C-alpha cells in the first residue's frame, strides 16, 4: 500500500508545463487505479490555472483529468492569486487552506504521504 500526494505546480504556459500536468495526472491515475493505494492530487501555485482548462470538455486532457477528479483539490490562496477562484468554486473542486490559506504539506508528511511534484 502506497500513499502519494501529487502536487501540480506547473502553470498553463508552455509546452514543458503541458508535459508536467499530463505526467502528474498520469501519476495520480496510476495510484488511484492500484488497489490499496491512496492518492491526493493537489493543484498549487500556478498549477491552479489548470482547473478551468481541465474542467472544459474540449480540453485535450479532460478525460484523463476526469479519471482522478475525485482526488483533486486546490490551494485556496493560490486560486485567488492566479485568478481562478470563481472557476474552481463553479467546478466544485475542494479547496485547501489548512496552513495560512495553503495546503499543509506537513500534514501530508505526518500522514505518511510521499510528496511528488510536477
């Protein structure tokens, strides 16, 4: 049994960042599909910009995102800082604010999660 927190930090600009989000989603999917594993998918920093794009059914990565959407959450502070707060709320994605408006990495470590960043 493995526990992984996949953190997407890459923004939406540039080919390299597209690769990072796809790899992050694929990694989260692998954990989600493995019996006994636990996965948290966290969009943080500029990564919060991906939520409105991935929620769009016309997105090339919408179907992949849908396979792990139930495990997804978003940094509350960063969604506001990057202007996607309303889109995140409209999508109904959980926001995390347990450490000064941000997700608590310390809590994930306490709960024995491996932190994987993209």
